[in-house]
């Protein structure tokens, strides 16, 4: 997005630049039958770990998730991969609405331990940002964070994180260069410590959150 005062002045960028991965996605439907290959809506994956693993073997770097709930503890989201929720089970792009078609990641209690973050961004083959868009993340009071990233670029958009110690946790090593991070259109509810916790050197946009 950009704006200008008159037709004769230069366009000035507004807000963060958001990326969208084109090309064929992988499909994730919590209501699907087990054993799908994720390559079509009719053969969608039932569980998130299978979809994340398939980004390493299929060349498809976007995961579209329909409404419904899947369990998720310490799931690794590699840089360059886009996790996008808010779809119906038909996966029609025009019908996508994250406000009404809730794609839920639900943390599971790990007895006797400090529960890990629900999603953890890690460096993958691509240096581009990992993207979380249109998701609903439900933690526990003992869940470290809904989403965490350490020195890896990330964009978190139109996402709600509920009941974690920290909703979004960004960390960078003291001697690392600045890391790009975007938090746009997000809400954190019921965090026992911080909604957004940042420590280190970041080029950080926080918009409408």
C-alpha cells in the first residue's frame, strides 16, 4: 500500500510489506481421513506435522488449513513456508475468512515439563520470512509461547494467540544483525507474562495489533 498527497508527488509506502506465496499449496483439513497426501483438497492431510514435513519433499511451500482444530506442540515452521488458515473444507480462496472459519492449533499438556511453544520458526532452505496468517493458537498457562522465532525472519498476520506465558516471543543473539519481523492485525489474549516479548536486534513492524 502507498499514498500521495497529489497526483504529481511520489508514492510513499504505508505500513509493512506483506508477502504471499503463490503456486500450489498443501492442504490441511482436521476433518479429513487419515493417510492423505495433502496434494488436493480431497486428499488433505489430517495432522499438521505431516503437512510441515511435506514442505521439505514436495516443493510446495504454502499450507492451507481449513476450519477445525489440530494438536500442535513445538511444531517447526521453516523460513519460507506460509501457514495460512481460514478456509472452508472446499479450500475456495474467495470464501476464505479467518474471522469465521477458525483454523485452530491447540497445545497439549506435556506432564512434568514446561510446555514448549506451539509454533517454532527455524531457518530452512529459503531465507525468506516464515508466514503465519489467519490462525487461532490456543495454548495453556504453561505453554512457553504461541509463536517463537530466534534470529529468523517471520510475519505473523491476522492471528489470535490465547492463554500462553508469552503470546509471541522474538529472540536474537547479541552479536546478530537485525532480524525482520512483522506483527500485523494480531491479538493476544490471556498471556500470563507478555503479549509480545522482544529481546535482541530486530527490524520490527507492529501494525493494527
